[in-house]
């Protein structure tokens, strides 16, 4: 009887400790560059992680459900994942303007839209929706108009994020990222007087006499 009681007390203690597991322990254990961590592993917030923040999350692993809201470059975003690893659904939604942490650069634009993805295991089966941006511009460390763009997800050959950015009389950029392989291909086409030309040449994305090119990026 004493042994059974001891096992029961140990189980209750373990579940209580797990339910109240501080999020700061996980951040410290993973050595994340996080500031202002509060709450538990299941529900909490972080004021800043690198250039992203604030971040709030609500995780219910017993229901296979995770919701994250974060601020980035003055914009609020919501991410959701449910049902994984079986038949799962994921979402990414632009929510509107929100105060966010300062970074070494600043982008401004009007974002709207939502992307929904469905799949099973590590397989992406269907993606719908898009996220659009208008009047996108770099504000700091210099001022540079970037135009309007879009982001969609395609499931035909794995999970691919496809983004386009253009400005009349200036440039057209297209990016296709293979998220599983952690690589992306960027296609560039610019007009002779495009403001992006010196920036891209300084970053060695364009040749000295070229106004079009292709760049592969890996992370």
C-alpha cells in the first residue's frame, strides 16, 4: 500500500511539475537569445528573440494544437498548427500593424491575407490562400521603395514558398524556397535605372554589367 501511495504521489508531483514547467528553463537550456521570457512551456510570452518580438504562444499537446502570435517589423502575425503528425492543418495570417522590437533595419508595408496548408506526416497535400503586401519599403538604414508583392505556398514538390516582388519601371524579383531542403532560388530582373542595382551589386547578387540574374541561397 505504501509503495502504491508513493508511486501515486510521484506521478502527481511529476505531472504538476510538467504542467508548470517554466518557459525560461527551456530558453536557457536551448541557449536562445531571448529576453523577457515568462509563463510556462504551454502558455507564455517572450519580449524579444533576435529581431522578433513580442511573441505569445498557447500549446496544447494533448490536443495537438499550437498557436503563436508574434510581432515583426511593425506587423502582427499569427501561426497555427493542429493535428500533426496525422492529418494536420497549418495557417499563417497577417493581422495588422503592431509594435515590435527595433532591429538594425526597418521594413514598412501594408500586409494582408492568409495561407492555409493541409497535410499528413511530413507531406504537404494542399495549400490555399495568399498574403499580399503593398507599398513595401525599406525605411532604415536607408530609404528604398520596394513596391508590391505576394506570397503563396505550393505542395506539388514538397513544401515550396513562392514570393514575388515588383515595382513598375524598376524591378521584378521572384523567390522560390524549398523549405525541406532549406534552399531558395531568386530570379532578378531590373531596369537600367533601378534603385536596387547598386544594392544588389554591392552584395554580389548582380554582375557589373548585368541587369538580370539568378541566385541560390541556402540556410
